[in-house]
C-alpha cells in the first residue's frame, strides 16, 4: 500500500509535469487523490502546480470539510467538482483538472472531441463530451459534469478546460495527456482539410477490442450502443448516452 507521504510526492510530481507541459499557467489547475474512504488529498488554491511541496497539500473529507492544512493553505476552490466525481464514480481514486492549450481551445469554442480520427482515441475515450458552462467555484460546474461523469473518463468544461479521472493518479494524468494529444491532432488535421474519420464498422471493431481487453473505466463501448452513437450524442444533439435514441 502506498503511504500518504508517497502520494503527496506523487501529486507534486504530477503538478510539475502539468506545468512543464504547458497544461496550466500561473496557479491554474488542481489535483486530488482519495487516500481512504473519507480522506482526500488535494492541491491548495493560489499555488502554482509547478512549484508544489508536499507540505502545501490539503486534506479534506468527502463533504469538503477541511481535515488538515499547513501554512494557512486552503483547498482548491474547484474541489466541489472533484467531490462530485468521487461521489458518482466509486471506482475513481484520482482527479486531474487542467487547462491544456488545444483541449481548452476546443472547450472555449464549445466543440467536443468527437471525431473518430485515430484508433487509440476511440479505444481510450470513444469521445470527449463538453459539460456546459458554469461559474467557477459554484455548484454549476459539478452539476454540469454530473451529466457525463458516469459514462466517460474525460470531459471538457465549456470555456474552462479539461477534467480527467481514473483509479490512480498516474492514470488520471495520462488521460489528460491523451486528451490534449487528441485535441492537438484534431486541430492540426483540420488545418490540412477535413480529417478522414474511421468508419462505423471500424469503430465497432475498436469498441469490441476494448470490451475484450477488459479495460477499466467508463466508455461508450460498455453501453451496448452502435459504434457511432457516442459521436452523435455528444457532438450533434447533446443527448445523454443512456437514452440511446
């Protein structure tokens, strides 16, 4: 079992990787890890993710009540969003929120990452939908994320950034890297013309590969829908995946 001290170091390391990869600017972004049934370590507000120390981190309970802080640090004001993910996804142990340039560009333009242009993105995500705009630090953002969190492992936040989550901090961060790569690839391919998409048949084959592999997390392949259903739900009409109409 990984100790709390080691998890604190991991959070700082991931924060540094986010900062070095231009996924956050200034004090942007936040990270959290659930370390027990009622304890969550999280990054503080007002501190650059590139210069965190283990002692900067805060500990809260699953209701957001502060258990421990050091040096007057307070938990990120976006913890409400993290707590909603933990509440609705018992399998999730870590949440990462960042503002990677390409993914956030799509979020600002209100364009989901839904075009099936690469096998890896289809297998990993299906698509990355957009949660509607909410005012920072309010319950509007958790409420918007709630629409998608049970069906996807990554969500764009309209006019805000991206949110990824998984069963470990490393996995949650890797999803953020993958979302940004997907966004950059889609953006640059659009500059060359119209990206050539995988066919519905090819997508179904990839969905079946995912199902057979036993990959963890949530994905449209696990909903038993046609391979192209995710794209139309997320990109064109905004219907929830569970409706399947």
